[in-house]
C-alpha cells in the first residue's frame, strides 16, 4: 500500500445515484480507503444509499442529494444546484454511473457555445461507467445524450469493461481508462459444515445445486435461466436452481416458476452468499451484460465451477481464451490450462446455457478442473488496495495539473 500521507488534505467528492449492491459496495470501499490515506472524503448521494451502505460508518461525510435512477427534469435541476454548492472547493470530483456523471459534469463545468461543449473552470471530474445502456427506443436516446455529456465534459472517463471504454473514445472523450472494481476483501471462507447446513436448509439432498446471484432485473438474463431449467428438470435427479436476490422481476419470475413447475427457487436477498456458493455444484451468471460483476469475483474466490455469458468484462475476468469448449465456432469457451476458469456462452441462448451446465454436472473431472482454475484465477484479480492505488495516483495527477 502507498504511504497514507500522499492524499493528506486532498478534498475528494464521490457522487453516486440510486445504486444496487455492486456499485454501492465499491464506492463504500473506495471512500473508506481514501479516508485512511488522509483524504477528506465527501460522499453525495440519495438517502437510500446511506441507508444501504452506511458511509458515515467508514469515517467519511455524507450529504444527501436526490439523484434518481431515471431522468426527472425538475428533480435533476435541483440536484445540479445542490451539487454545485456541495462541490465548491473540492480538489477532485469522482462520479459513479452515467446519471450521476452527467449531473456532476453539469454542476462542475460551464457550458460553452456550441452543442454539448463544456469549458473548464471547475474541479477535475472523473466519471466511472459501471453499466452499458441496454434499453431501446426513447430511453436509449435519452441515455445516449447523457453519454455524450459525460464524454465531452469529464476530465477522465473510466470504464469497467472494454466495450464501455471504446464507446467513450468513439464519442470523443478526452481521456479514457480502465476502472478497477474489486469485490470487498472476503472474510474467512465457509467450511464444510456451512455447506452441509445450507444444503440441508434447502432440502437439496443428493440433487445438484445450481446457484445464481443477482438483482432480479432485465440485465441479469433470468428468463433465459428459466428457459434452461426446463431441460434440467428432465435430468435424474433434477437439479435445484436457487436464485439469490430481489428486484422488480420477482413477481413475474415467481409466477412463471409456479405456472411451469420449474425446479427453481427464489431465495430473496441473503447475507450468506459465500456459504451458498460453497454449497453449490455450479454457479451460473446468465446476464445480458456485465462490467466487472462482484459475484463473478466471489465465485472465483469460492473456487466453484462457473458458467457465464460472454459479455462485457466477464471474459477478461476469467482469462478468456479463443478455443471453443466443444470444438465448434461460437460454442462455450473452455480456456487453456492456466486460465480454465469458466465455460462461456452467448447471452440469451438457453440451449447453450443448458448444455454448458449439463457438461459440468456430467463430468466430475471437468468440474474439478474449473473449480481449481477459478481459485487460481481469483488470486490474479486486483484487490481493494490496487483500486485505491490507481485512484490516488489519478487524483494527484489531476489535482497537480489544475494548478
């Protein structure tokens, strides 16, 4: 770790909107470690973020500001005005997410003549993009405009996956880099007794246990997982698919599970995800898009066989190679001996997902190789100190360039 005196006195403002678990946990970790290195940290966000993540409990100041998850003109105008006041005198501003980034750009910069052009004058502004825009129609057009605001107005844009970085370069961002978003440091790994207790709680018996962890939202590809579960129901014995998390699709998913009698159970939000992963036979990430999902890092740390979609930042996280697992172009990827950390399938392809998971369940040797490679791969992933090393160097660079 770098010398804690390096950030002594630097005023850092972190801005975030309405966020789910991954982004909030990351910002909380960053805030805590920056404060530990001597920075004066202010976190600006909705009251719900303080309730969920407890920033005040890690030695930083929290200021409530209403940044909703969707554009709301009057509310956004008030948010910009409040941000302008809160960010006055900040040495560096770092916004997380597209909405927070666009509002922070507007609050920090003066608009110059011409469309979407911003003049300098406020504090240096870093924006980390944690998610891709996957909506269509009018919503996509609105978020496309916000992307252009961020690209033109931010001093530095960080993306959690190569496609986000390339998108910002295409839109003319002046400086683009890769964001390090590690999962928080793990506690002691669950022992065999935890695995046994959780399998007993779920009444799994000798059935295979397939675990998915994520918000019950469109991005997570859960309808595809349910499609695949229909085929798994015909196996002997049929696996149990356990989905951990809550979200807006809960009612729709539950209704479909009951109507089709699928071997799927919704467990809701759980505090014992490491234990559930340890209890699983295979972990599945069926998402339509992901950046650097914390759950993939947690699965790798748990040393569990992983089947995931080949999207966003996932291939880089698992050390993706180019050789299809089944020898056919477009098939699931099975990586070389030093990076055999996952089987990857196309998003939205229930048949490919079903086949990949079935391969793991049918081939104990493959499952063991994947599990071992996952644990090895996890040791190569950056940690929380690496993320803060990156940000501390960036903040000092931008603060020095300002004067």
